[in-house]
C-alpha cells in the first residue's frame, strides 16, 4: 500500500515538475546549451518560439524548424538592409552575362549596362574528372566603384544539374582547410581548378595595383556555390576586411556544413542568398541529410526570398536564421523559377543586354547614369 501511495505521489509531482526541464527555457541561446532531466539536448522550435527535449514530439514544429545550435537561432532582422537596387542593377547583368558564348559577346553585353567596366579574363574548365560538364568564371573591374568582380556561371544543362545532384549524395564532403567545416567535393574541386587557371593571378594583381580595391563575388546556382567558396577563400587568404568583400548569389544550393557556414559569415558578413519563389535548388541537398539537422548540409546567411515573383515592387522576406524553412516552401516546385530571376531569363539575356529587354529595361539602366 505504501508503495502504491509513493507511486501516485511521484506521478502527481511529475505533472508539476516534468523531467523535460527544457520546456521552462524561454530563449533559443539558452535552450540549445541546456539538457533535459535525462541528459538529452534541448532544442529550439522557431515556429512556436519554444524549447523542448530532442526526445520530445511537438506536433506543430516541423523538423526543419528545430535548431540544436546557437548559430541557427532566430535573429531580429528588422534593421537588416538588403540593397535590392544594387542586386537588380549591378548583380543581375553581371551574372546573366556569364552565358555569353564568347568573350566578345560577354564584353558587349556588359558594356551595354556599365559605362566603366573592364573585362579582365575569363576561364572555363571541366568541373570534375569525368570531363563532361564545364564550369566558367570571369573577372572584371568596375572602375567607378573600385571593385573587382568575380562572377561564376550557373548550371547550363539538365545533365549537369543531375551530375551535381549525384555529387551531393554519393560524393563525400571535403574538409575546407582554409577556414573550417566541409564542402561538397564537386564544388571545391571546380573552384580550385578555376583558381589555378588564372583567377588567383587576377586577384593578386588587383590587390597589389589598386589601393583599397573591393572584391565582389556573384553567381547563380552552381556559380553561387563557387562564388561562396571563392569569397571565403579570398577573404581568409588575403586578410580582407568585411567592408571590402560582398557575396550575392541567385538560387544557390547548400554546399557545406554548419561549420563552413558559420566561418563564412564571420569572413564575408555582406552576403546575400537571393531565392525566387518556387526555385527548388536552394532546398538541395536536404538540410536533414544525412542524420543530424545541424551537422548535415547547411546554408549561410542571409536569405532573401521572393515568395510571389520578382517584378518591380514584389515583396521579399529576409530570413531570420541562416538556414530557414525555404526547403519546404517550394513544393510543388517550379524549375522555371530557377532560370528566371527579376523577370530575366538568365541564359539568353546576353543577346540584348541592357539595350532591349522589355521586362528588365527599367531595372537595368546604365550604371553610370544612376
């Protein structure tokens, strides 16, 4: 009888003092550094702004909304200033020009947009050892902004898109010894090939000859991943202050883990991942792959998502976490959203540049006249 009374008393006490002590925690930063009564880690749900044991089941919290790491805690973005005008008028033409079939048309398309631009060099290499798909980048100098730009081309064929997808799941990630963390081998190897092909010489020449020159990195899709690696590599290798670097990507996939992402944000704070509505590529590879939601593939800051198209005046959301729930928001996806940004079909833009592009004419005004 005494044993029964003790059991009933214990049951009543547990209702008021649950072993899941995580539920009493009210901040993400405190939550992810705590454990419950059984020693399991606490995790924060950004949907409900609540803390719970990693062993708990919370019906209203999707797996992508959990975080076990302080790095991915929600932040106040009310004071974050995203320069949409710069993205539309400067980044867009620079990225779209990567699809020009030769250097002459590359230069012509860019000169139709910028009064003072010097195309330095362009480079094309095989992306991997199969020597089937190619990766491309060019370097240029925006004289009136004292900025060297390194721009990387995105995926050009369905086969290349499949090839990249296979690499995410079958090829191991490689340690990125320049900073920390690991990076998808397909992207890291392609970056080093382009770097050794001549980009390194271009960068070092401008750092030596142009005082306080800024170096900006832009890219779409595959090119966005290459630009991300390049920005971290250059900032770390040459000790550049955050004010001298900038990264803007369109439709970039997850290319590294959370350690790489955190290191990138420290090195390149002026960093923007632009995503168009139902573009499926930013959701790949899944953040939850393989097992640990905070140690698998992971995005760095800062996400700018246009949920309802990218026409002038379209609303956009600023991600409050480095890696948000955009992976779930794109289903059913629309592959056309991956190839069209700011109402410009990127692959064919070079044919007219800023001269005759009905949808883009107002946003692709000549930079020197702004």
